[in-house]
């Protein structure tokens, strides 16, 4: 087959190639298996470091908004405290609830990432949450129970649930610990989710009677901008070459 004939075939196929490439670029694959691990401690405050440069950190260019969608911030707590890069306030006080988000049952927080520059969204590698509170009568407010869902750039109105523990994405009791760190990962080199635009956290009561509302010190979402798969890049290149040939030879 002569070269011009090959190029003509490529040109005729260009619309289909572009359609397939667009589908591959913009459709996020199913989430990887989620693994939940936990670390806890009593007696050594600030054992677990928090990030001040993760994807949802206040002031980072990757964050568009973090809002309380429903529910209540209890005990003078604030949703702004779960992404401020600081586990405790300047007085380093375990008992200061104003440096936490202490949500009522079924409180929802929605975090939207900025996709102006990273138009394909973000790959989420890990989500790390930290609770911390001193013991009162032998109990603390450091248990964690919450669901995580995400939406993608290609389908921002659909929420995909991350399945982890049996009762929720995270369901870990820590009544007698002063700090609890929970790490959500895929358990492999693959990201938890890809092409992500938004995350939604739904918090639930967990713990001994009278200590069900838990004090979240920080939530870190670690990841990178989503990039096209190599196969997608090849398809786009072929489509571009065929269109360029047509313009040159028509």
C-alpha cells in the first residue's frame, strides 16, 4: 500500500481516533482496592506529623474550596482546622476543641480541587486523618468513623464510594488512646482514585457514651495531577498527524 493511501486511511479514521482518545483521557478507571491502617498512642503528644502541602491544604493552588455541606461544628470547632497544616494550636493543648473539627453525627464536608491548570483532575494516593484528645475519666474523643466518596472531572455529579472497613470507609475505635492516625491507601503502587475533582467526607459518631463526637485535628490528601495514559497520547498523536496531512494535501 502506498504512503498516500495509508495517510488517507488515517485521516478518515481521525474522528473515531479522537473520540476514543477523549474517552480514555476523561474517563477515570474504577478505584483501586482500599486498605485502612491505624496507629495510635497515649502519652506522647504530637507523635504523628501532619502535612502543610497536601492537595487540600488551605492556600495550596490545588484546593478550590472546603465547605461544611451539612451538619454542625460542635464545641466551637471549625471545618477550617482539618486542612490548616497544624495538629494543635500555639498552646499545644490536647483539650482545645477550637483547633479541631468536632462534627455532629452525619456531618458532611465537601472538598473541591482546582482543575483550572490540571484539567484531568488528580490521582489520590493516600488519605491520612488524625484525631487527638486528652483522656477524660479514662476516655477520649479519638475514635474515627467516616465515609469517603469522590467525583471525577468526567462525571462530577456522580459520587464513587471508597469501601474500606465494614461499617464505613473508616471505622476505628480508640476510646483510650490520646491520638489516632488512620491511613487510607490502595495497598499497592496504584492510586486510590484517578481523575478526581471533588472529595466528600461524611462523619459519624463513634466511641463510648458521652464521647461519641471525635476531634479531628487534620486530614491530609496526598496525590498528584492526573496525566494521560501513554496509549492515549499515541492515539492523539496519530489523529493529529492525519489531520495535518489532510490540511497539507487538500
